[in-house]
C-alpha cells in the first residue's frame, strides 16, 4: 500500500467501514510511514472539531411559528401575486412600463393642439372697440395651471407655442374725460388702444352695467376654464357670482395684482396706475370685474 | 439427550430473540404512526412530528445560514412545505429522508438568495450567535479559542461545494448513518463512502492551509 491508497482509507478506517484485510495492510503502512500517521492525526482532529460543534437550541416559539404559517391568511391571493412578481423580478419592468405609459399619456394630453390664430380671428381680436390685450395665456403646457406666475413667465420664452387660451383684459372707466375711452395699458401695450365706456354685454346677467374691468377668456379647454374658475372662487375675500359663461367678481383694489396673476403672463400688463383714481377715491374701494369665458 | 438439555436454553434464547426482532421490524416506528395520523387529518400528530425532527432540521438550517433568525424561518418553511406536500409522500417509512430532502432544497435556495444579497460577506464573526451556546465549564480563554476554531471551520465549510458541504453536514454534524444519507442524497452506499472520504479530505486540506497562514 502506498501513501495515496493509505490516505484514501482514512475516512472508512475512522468510521470502521474498512475490511479486515484492508485494515491489516493500512495499519502496516502507517507503522512505517510517519507522514501518513501525521496526516491521519490531522484528519482525526478535523472530524473531532466537527463532532464538537455545539447543537443549537431550537427557539421556544418554533412550533407556534409553523402553525401561524400554516393558518389561512387574509389577502393570501394578493400576497401570492406579489410574491410571484418578486420571484420573477417583474417589479423593475412593471415600474418602467408604468412610467413609460404615464409619460406618453401626459405628453399626449399636453400636446393636444389648439390653433391660436383661428381663435384670434374667430373672436375678432385686434378690432378697436373691445381689444385690450391679447396674450397666449398658455404658450406652453405649464400655463395649463393658472396662478403660477414663475412657470407662466418661463413659458413665454418657450419655442413651442401650444396655445390653450387667449385672455383679453378690458378696463371700463367710470367717468371718461376724453370721450369715453381710457387707456389702462402701460407703455408696453399696443399703441392707440381704446376702450369703450359702454357696458359689457356680460354684465346684463348680473344686473349691473358698470364693471371696472372685463376679462375675456378664449379657451377651448374646459379643464383650463374649470381650473381658472376654481382659482377665482377660492379667495374668500372676493365675492363671486356665476351666471352662464360669466363670472362677476368683486375684489379689493389692492388685490388686483393677485387677480392678474391667476391668468398667467399678460403682456402688456394692466397699468394699475391708470386705476389709481379708484383707489384714491376710497381706501376701501372695490373693483368689479367680469370674467367672461368663450 | 444430555446435549439437548444443554442446548435447549440456547435454542430458546435464539428463537426468542429472532421472534422479538421480527416483531420490531414489523412494528411501525413512531414517525410512521404519526405520518399516517397526519394523513388522516390529525394536526396534533403533525405537531408531534415537528417536535421529533425540529432539532435536526433547525441545526441543518443553522449550519447552512449561520444565523438564528434565518435558521428558524428556514426550518419552519421546511415543515410548512412538508405538511402541504405530505399527501405526495409515497412511503410513510421514508418520512425522515424525505424531510431532509425538503430541508436541503430549502437550504440551498435560501443560501443562494442570501449570498446574492451579500448577506454572508457583510457578516462578521462577531455576529455568529453560536458563541452564546458554548457549554460552560471551561475557562473563558479556552471557550474563546474553541469558538474561534468552530467559526474557522464553519467558514471553511462554507467555501466547499454543495455536494461536499451537505454530505459533511449529514454525516459529521447530524450523525446520520450511511444508508440514510444514501436515501436522502439518492446515491448508493459505495458512493456515499467515496464522496464522504473526498469531502473530509478536502476539509482537512483546506484547514491545513488556513492553519498554516495563522
């Protein structure tokens, strides 16, 4: 027997699974080979270490835990579904698919086209009797949400105009020294604009004929109109009346700027200096504004 | 005639012992009785089966994952699977080997999952909770040294392949006989011996290298 054969018998020898004949030969080799004897000693030590491993005590609630796991659980089907997803690594894929669908849906909704020129022509904007200023309140999809000035201003620089509404601000002077016309637009406004002192047709619904300001909103987007109405009626300091497509709002003069913000960027802006005579007349002077939706 | 009287007690003893052995072979073991009771819907019998095997399965799991909580959850899952799959067990007398097969499958899967998550690489030797269960009576220094060696051997076993690891666990940590190991692993007795010999030699050589670097 050589050393390799001898060392192959270590395991069987220790477990007493070796034949008598093989045992005699094995022991004979060991007696004459110190290297194999040393290896056998190491082999035995290794097994002694394994056999000395401490047995772990089973936790006291072990059986209870099994019975809990075996008990029928509510939402078991749902848990099974989630476990199926986690086992098949569908989470990341599903999340990605949902994200893609969401982005595409949002893009489609926001890019719904509105022909601004067609609307301008249809409403006769540019005529002298009613024109105050016409702005693309929604040059960008950001303007879809009124009342966010920063985003609205940013949208004015957008290279992809997607008009959703046009807004006209028309002021109506109470007493007109220059023949019933008053310019409430600042210097950035188009030249030679004039405004009628005649009552706006929308006011007939409210039983008044003297608004300080008429805002005409041209928009095909009902979502935009609803959002704007929500914003206008949210301020409890403003008295609002709705009639058909028009909204009569009474608000303090000091809050005119807040009111204007709700419409996003309006350029040219209302020249509030021109309305100062209202403010001077009384500190508690209220503005009457009609917002007409078309 | 005198010879008959001399041999009669011997004959009687041999006959009685053979008879007793036959009765022992025919009588179903406690495990088999319990398995049959569980099949008939006796849930208490299953709890009794759990009590009979919980230590073996829990220790098998612990030696695989080296953590109390993981081992507990893993071993519980083994019994849950066994309970649900019991109607598929063909031979009631093979319940033990069958349970170990389920146990090893669970251990392999859990080990792979934990390894993928880096569970074992993030785990320091201080986390090894087996140190809490070292028998007392030794000096603290000796206990510490014994624990250090055990941890070293555990870590060395963890580096072995599944086949070597499992046969070592079944034989040298669980103390199962060769024939039962053969049933569990589905290999003949000769293969059990040769695989065990290779696994033990492999561990010895690995430890030799480890000790030489200390």
